[in-house]
């Protein structure tokens, strides 16, 4: 189980997220103002695969006059067999993907390149 609270750093500023939800294979965390949230969940499929998901949400007011909010979601999904890949091998692939998603490649992604 992850610690409670968890800490994330956004643009150099630490944010504390307290556990607000706890299930058998899931937990939800949120900042006290509700701006930042993280959901962590796991599902074992009928074919014996394990899907672990981390979702990171940020909400902000985009129109002060009306109070209209909008949100951003970044989702990380691991879909793996129960065996065949060690946690070390999965970590190698995760590190490779995170290195690929550099600032330069993020700009290409946001420019709708593929």
C-alpha cells in the first residue's frame, strides 16, 4: 500500500495528497483544495493479465468571471501477464518510455505528430 499522504511535485512545488478513497485494489488521493488528485488501481483480467493504472488529475479555473473549471488527466497503464516479465524487466521498459517522452517529443505529441 502507498503511504498516506503521498507527495507530488508540480513545477518545483510539493503537493500533499491525502487518501480519500480505499478499495480492495484501489486508492484515491487528493489535495485539500481538490486541485490535484491521483487514483491508483489494479484489475486482474479473466485472461490472467494484470492492469495497473495511475491517473493524475489537475483542475483549474479557466474563466474567473463565471468560475468555469477545466481539467487535465494523465493516465499511465501497465498491462502485463502475471508471469513472463519480472518487475525489473517492466522497469526497464518504463524507463525507456519515460525517456522517450522528453520535452521535445511532448511538443511533437501536442502538435498532433505521430
